């Protein structure tokens, strides 16, 4: 019993960012009204003590079962959230020829003036597969004058990702997508200055730098180098 409590409170709940079960919950109901008439057992104190001990044990086991059911539900929710969170690169490093880490205000090569560039540009050959970076649902898949062929994925939990300038789609509106599935292909559509994927991560309506979500794909050394490159001023491709 102690092992179950220790694992539940100090292992599983800690991993799931949950508080240990309140001791008062485990004690609740112990010593209350008895479920059977024990008056006849008073002449047999050993039997009575055993009965009461077993009743307490059953109560504790019932509480632990409920606790573990709760932990299982939390784990299912956390697993779903972890799978939905953007966590890989949308273009494989093997196919990548350059990563333009130009997040923020940049000079637009076609429009000819400075404007916000709220994403990263992955240079790769036309037709290179583009991967969903987290589980989600295709929110839109359409042609935009600026983004060209673009897909928005709704991941839930406040997250959305956007994949622009595609040459072709491999997913449609309303389709459920798993992390790592091919949803489109690198292109040069819309206001684009050469074949590339423009990729954005949106959290609670605000674009955030996608470079912070690539740890799953990279070693610590590779990630540190990527962050360093992200601080440099490179020309954007859209």
C-alpha cells in the first residue's frame, strides 16, 4: 500500500505537474458507520479487529484506485497535449539548403520595404515534403496572394502552425493530422523570392519564434548553434 501511495504521489503526480493527494481524502470514511452489524462479533475481539482492519484496507484501496484512475486521465490529457505541441522541424535537415532565421522586422525582397516577418524561412527544392510539427486539424488550406498555397493547423491548447508558399497540398480542411505526416510540398507561390517554406508558430493568437520548438530534432550543440544563427540579421525570402 505504501508503495502505491509513494509512486502515485511522488512519482506519477510529480511527472504530471499535479499535487499529491490530500491525506484527508485517504482518511475520510475511516472509522465511520460499519457496513454490517458487529454486535455479535464483540465476543470475538480478534475477529472484530481483523474485520475493522480489512474495512480500513478496502477503503484505502478504493481511494488509491480512484487516485490512479485520475492519474490515468491526467496522463491521457498530457500525452495529447505533448503530441499537439509543435516540436519538430517542418522540413528535414537532409533536404534543407538554408534556414533564414529572420524573425521580426525585415526588409521584404519583393515589396521593397520593411515589415514584420513572424516566421522562419526553410530553403529547399520545390517538391520537398513539408511535415506537420504536431498533432492537429487542418484549419484552412487555400491560396493567398501573399502566402501562396498555405495551410493552417489548429493543434488545440492555444497552438496553431502555418505553412506558406507550398507548391501543392497533401491535406485538406478538416482533416486530422499526426505529427510527422506530410501535409504539403515546398514551393515558390505567392509573394516569394525563391523556393522555400515560410513557417509560423502561433500561441494564443500571437506569433512566437519557431526556433524555440526544435529541441526534439536537434542535439544540444546543434540547437545552441541554431539559436545563435537566429540572432543574426539575414534577408528573408518573403
